[in-house]
């Protein structure tokens, strides 16, 4: 039977995962689930872990659910390792958002300076996990959710030299759900073709008759208040610009296509002490209050207030597809290998792929028109330099990465923000 390990098990998202495994109980012969956390997350692990145990019991399953702070013990002989940790917890995210905003610059957890610092804190930890895996479960698959998910996957491939890694995100699923609904279809009746980077991809959509319905979806979404994910304000895109793209952007493209409006909104939230991280802190406290209730035996509805809702559909389906060689069509972060002709072969891209027992096989997306290509190549270069800075701790490289990032203004302000963040996050940045 299978042993699954989740690192960052104390996350409030864990009931999503457990629900996803329970749904797939007939296709996934699970024996053990190990939820791993660290001292700082001990209380969260205890609460959410006990809910996980109740959920499994309620479903009448004999799976062992272990809660531990001993990562190496958990990894021994694992088949799948999923990662969903946040180095420095939400307090670090508050700094990622508030420090850039205090200088009038976008503060977002996966975009701009904040996302880059999340990479600086996370990459050294994921590389340690990979070293443990090589020793304790060399054949296991690493299923990563930890943001910035695409950069983390690339770091594992390039610097961890570990091939069996897949990066995941719930955004494509959320788009599939929303877009099929607006044209009165079900997601399974449509074919979605995605290409780009994590939180920076575009897609086209086709129906069962083979007609492209991308424009038809655009007709609808410009006439309604479309909300893809909870954490992103759904300010409408400029219709003419999106028509010109010829593809549907992802929700996160608002930070790049509507920068001034998004920044204005963030600055208002900042002034009220209501950045997304601060809001999430409250949602999380509410969720953990619910989780403590011994009568709660299922994933509560309130979890849909988190931006990552439905991510278990991605994680559990991916695990089942690899285990059962299902050849499912999924959007994952994986090595490009030429699928996106505009990017290096060895980088990670987020792309529609066929999931086999040998992992994701990305489908060819080809070349992008110049409008997409320009931004895509800058963003990839920014990611490559950010990852290199995270690995080496090189100050010049970090500044270089800030310059490449379209959301960080170059010059003195970049240096001031970089310096302030290096001090604020010092505890979690041993490499700098
Ligand atoms: P969180 O703040 O609740 O952190 C999750 C857990 O990680 C905490 O219990 C914490 O103690 C633990 N942790 C921190 N450092 C650790 C370490 N070194 N080893 C083991 N555990 C450690 O975070 P969250 O809001 O639940 O999000 C978890 C992660 O998942 C974040 O990185 C977030 O960005 C990511 N996420 C990604 C997606 C996606 O689409 N890819 C969706 C949702 C969340
Ligand atoms: C989703 C993203 C995740 C991100 C989450 C944030 O849109 O796919 O990568 O972590 O939202 O949600 P939160 O509730 O933490 O703001
Ligand atoms: Mn995501
Ligand atoms: Mn810049």
C-alpha cells in the first residue's frame, strides 16, 4: 500500500487533500499518510491532523494518519511527497506584502518583490528536502504546491538534480470551472490548452466538435463580474487588449496588464492594515476554530474563502494519474523540453501535459505571438536569476532579478526594498 507524506501538514488546506484522497479511495490503495510540520506549526498540525484522522475514520477507512515533526522519519520509504509549507508562516507573508507597499511598490506573495523573497526563503528548504528524499525515498515523486510553485520546481530540477518533481497550482482548474460555466458547458466537455509559467500562463479553449471557443468565452467574461480566485481583485481587463492577445490570460495577469489599478487597490488595503496576508490570518484563525470542533468530520465550506480552494483536485488527481498511469490531461509545472519554443529547454514551464506513470509529458504549445512572448521571456529570465540568487545568496544577482521583474521599479527604490527585506527576513535567509 502507498505511503504519502505531506510537508507543511499543519496548513489549513490539509482537509482539501484528505477529502481528495477519500474521493479516490478506490483507485489509490493508501496505507499511511504522514503530516510533517515544524515546532512553530506544532499546534496547527495537531488541530488539523486530528480533523484529518476524523475524516478518514468517518469514511470507514483504515489508513494510518501520522503527525510528526520528524521529517526524516516520515520520508522513509515514501511513495509520494507533497509539499505545502510556508517558511516563516503568515508573518513572513505580511512582510512580503507590506515592505514593498510601504515604498509604493506592488506587494504580492507570488508576484514582484514579495514572490521573489518567498523564493529566497523556500528554495534552500526544498533543496534540503530533496537531499533527504534522495537518501530515504529516492523513487518517490515530489508534488510541490509551495509557492512560487514554478520557481520551486525549477530549483529542484536544476539545482537539486532531482527529476521526479511536479509543480502544481489550482488556478488552471479555477479557470476551467469558471469559463465552462459562462458558456453553459462542463469542464470535461472542453479542451483547455495552457502554456506559460506558474501564475503567468495563457490558454485557448476548444469544444467537442473541434471548434475554438476562446472568443466565445471572451464575449461572456467582459459582460459579467468574473471572479476566478478569491485572492485576486477581479478588476476587468481591457477588452481590446485581451482580444488582441487571442488567448485568455490568467487571473494573475492583472498585476502586469492593470498594474496601476491593482497597485491602487493594494495601497488602500495596506493603509487599512488589510493586505491579503492580514485578511488570511483572520480566515485562518476562523478555520482553526472550526477544525477544533470534535464533531466536525468533513472539509468546511469556509475553506473556499482561501485562494487555493480546490487544489486537492490537482494534487490527488496527479498522484492517482501517476500511480495508475491514467494519461490524464493536466496543467503542471514541469521541464519545458521544447514544449514552449520561446523558452530554454531546461527551464520549468506550466503547460498542459499528459500524466503518465513516468510523470508529465508536456504537450507542444509552439511559439507565442510577440505580445505574450516578450513578457514571458522577461519573466522566465527573472525566475532564472531569482533562483540563482536564492541558491548562491549573491546580492548582485538579487538586485539583477529585481531589475528584471516588471513589478519592481529599478534603481534606488529596488535597492532600498531589497535591503529592507533582507534584514526583515534575515532569520530565514542563511544564504545571504
Ligand atoms: P501556512 O502558513 O499555513 O504554512 C503551512 C505550514 O507549513 C505551517 O503549518 C508551517 O508551520 C509549515 N512550515 C513552515 N516551514 C516548514 C518547514 N521547513 N518544514 C515543514 N513545515 C513547515 O501556509 P498556507 O497558507 O497553508 O500555504 C501553504 C503553502 O502552499 C504556501 O507556500 C502557499 O503559497 C502554497 N499554496 C500554493 C497553492 C498553489 O496554487 N500552488 C495553493 C495554496 C497554497
Ligand atoms: C491561489 C494560488 C495560490 C495561492 C493562493 C493564495 O490563487 O493559486 O498559489 O497560494 O491563491 O490564497 P490565499 O487565500 O492564501 O490568499
Ligand atoms: Mn497557484
Ligand atoms: Mn524591475
